[in-house]
C-alpha cells in the first residue's frame, strides 16, 4: 500500500499557470538558466587512499623497509576484534588500474587519490604514541597516506611498478577508462620533523628534483631553527600541525619549489588539483599559486580542503582575490550526515548548507560535496541511509565525491585510528558489486552522468518536509534545454507526492524507466509515486514555459551572478 501525501507549494508564494502567453514563450526562448558553466562541474569523483585500496603488485610493498622503525603492516588492536593499521598495506597504482573498470562502471568520471610524492622510509619515532582510537597522534605511524612529503618531485616507491609509472597510470585511466586524474597537492607541511629521541635520516627533510637536499629541520623544535641557516629557511619558526615541518609561505623559493613540482605532475597527466590543508596557509600564498598555475593551465579546476563547518570561513577561498578555488563542502557534510544518519530527521534541515541565492560562495554549484572522507569518522548510517544520501548527493547542487568503500557501507562510523582508513582489498571490491548501496549508487550516478541538468543546472527548491524533498534543476544555454524534476523519498514506505505549483507543461520522460509522461497546459497538479528510499527524476528536453518558474529562475540567476 502506498501512503498518500499532498505537498502544497504555497509557501513559495507562487501561483501555477495553466497556459503560457506569448510573452512567456519569448522569455523561455531567450532565458539562460544554469548553476555553472564550469566543465568540471559535470564530473563525479571517486576518492581513495592508494595504499588502502588494492595491492596489485606485491613486489613494491617494501616489507623490510625501515629497520628499527619498520613501515609495513603496523596494526592497532582495538576491543572486540576491531583493528586499524598505521603502516603500509600494499595498495598501489596497479591495484587501481586492475579495478578502474569497477570505478567507471559505478558512474565515476574522475579519480582523486592521496598524494603520490615520496614519503619517509621509516615510521615516526617522535610525537605522541598512536593507539587504537587515538586522535591527532603520529607516533609510530608511517607516511602510507602520502601527506608527509620529503621529495615532491619523486613518486613514492610503494606506488609505481616497472611497467606502470605515474604518467602511464594517468594515461591508462584517461584513454582506457575515461577517468580524469585529480592530483592531491600539499604545500603547508612536510614530514614529521622534530621530537624524535634520536634524529631519523628520512624525517624532516626536503629534496629537489635532482635529489639534492634543500631543507632539513634537523630534529629541532621550530623555535630553535636558525633563519640564517640555508637549510632552515623553508620552515616557519612557529609550530603548525602536530610535529610536521611547517612550510614558510613567505619564502619565494618555497613557492617555486612547490609550484614547479605541481607542473611536473600536471605535465604527466594530472587533470585537476585538490589542495590539502588550504586554510593553514594565508590567502596571499594560494593566490600566487593559482596565478602561476593558470598562466599555463587557464582552465585548471582546483578545490581546497578547509576543514571548517563555517560556510562564511571556507567561502573566503572561493573569492578571486584569494585565488578563486573551489572547496570541499564541509558544512554540507555536516548537514548531510545529520539527515541520513537519523531516520527521524526532517528533509528541511538539509537546506541550511546550499546557499543558492545569498552570495555566500563565489559559486555554490562548483563546490565538491561529500559525506565521507579520510580525516573524520565515516557516516554512521544504515544501508538505506547511504542509498538516500547518494540519491541526494547526485541530484542536488555541487560536484559529488564518494570515499572508497562507502559504496559498500565499509567501516561504518569509524574514525581514522579505528578503521576509517582500513584496507579494502580485491575481495571486498568483488563483493561490493552485489551490495545494495553500490547498486543504487550506480543507478543514480549514471542518471547524473547522462544529464547536464543534474550536473550544472540551476536548483529551484520546491518542498522539503519530513521524508520528502523536491526540486528542479534547470539548464538552458547555447541551444541546450533540459530541466530535471527531482522527488526524493527517504522514508521506509512508498509515497504518492502531489506537486501543484510551478508545474511546467510538456512531455517529460522518466530518467530511470524511460517512460513518457505528458503534462498538459491545463493540468494543475502532478502526482508521482516515489518508492521507499527512492528517487524519481523526470526530464524535460525543452525550454521552460511556466511564468512563475521563469520568474523564479530569473530571480535565482540574478542572485547567483
């Protein structure tokens, strides 16, 4: 039995129109409607920690590396059989290529991995000891994650194979699987650099492309560094994150070192850039980086990690005077998890992060949206919670990004040293293909992949109440006209949803079934059956004609641009 619910849109204060006068037709023909024209907004990103995905080449595992401070397989044992790991576990480029079809088949068009650069050859002996469940500790840990660079011009030895260098890796992804590679770049910090009982040879140093030592922290606390020592001038004399070397953003040689390293990897196939810890460096530094990169690559898409739930704070990075970066939508992550972790939540509460018309961001449609990543506890939701989250993520504004394993509800609710970064492996990849979350993700991801309205269309919200959300995504530009009507149901029972405002006439088609649905000019309402934990997407491949919808689009476009 379906439960009947009538959702009026009177709160919008807009009247429906049964017919379209000639002036409305002229408006429709000349109306531009879009959220963004940035080509990268059409992408959908799969993000993984290379070392924790799949071991495709056991010969590059370096199982004997590190001596006293070994680097391979350092387990953290928790209660009730739980386990995490702070050593290398074998994932590499070959493991990704072996499963690139798996990533593509889900509907992803871009692959972001953790940094590729060379990391220390030892576990860190300083800092606070890392234990199961600990937070902010690096003692005993390795650079398996790639964020402890010591040579930003060299690929880490755990990643490549004799027949698969980085340039080969990006070329195969691009040519054989239509996957664009997103390079994770770091400039705020290097490796752990001080507090070691005895100085470690591979920690706290930076080497250039020729392998020459250009900086060395020498196991000194930041306030003990000598600004007149050539090996110290790359570093700040105030501490930054943990015991990591804190890079001196005011040294021109630092800017040259990092930007030239990014150019090297861009030349070898990096298509876009994700900027680590962007908030830890001042805006003037990132403005210089952006300007230098865009001199050579004007269309390079770059998005930063500014770990904050304050939209007004992370929005600063999006301003042209600060470099014009996109950002990962952390406030969105907070809203998304609050809704989909809680079966009793109200869809209305998810609206808080969209900022469609208030000018908060330079362009909210270019933000990268997500609910899971490597630095925080994974979303603690049921399978249906993940299904509903994906239905929302792949139809609402922004560029969706999924963290490895989320397609199979992997390591649910666990933070970094509890299992957030656990090894996935080939067996889990194979099993994931039959998982309910994976299958529903694949379905909705392909709907977005195939329709420009869901990629770059303007979002006009209708009703958000209880378990139901409904909205339009409208794209009209250069003769391409497509509108998507999205209705989401996160409840455990099917719903019949009636829409009675801003209803646009025309022949709509169901994006999932392909069935046609005719809405006449005289029709005053439309009722759609939406499955439990389901989504309906109707597509209209013609200009919009409803005067009230046209007026709302004009208002939204004026506010956005």
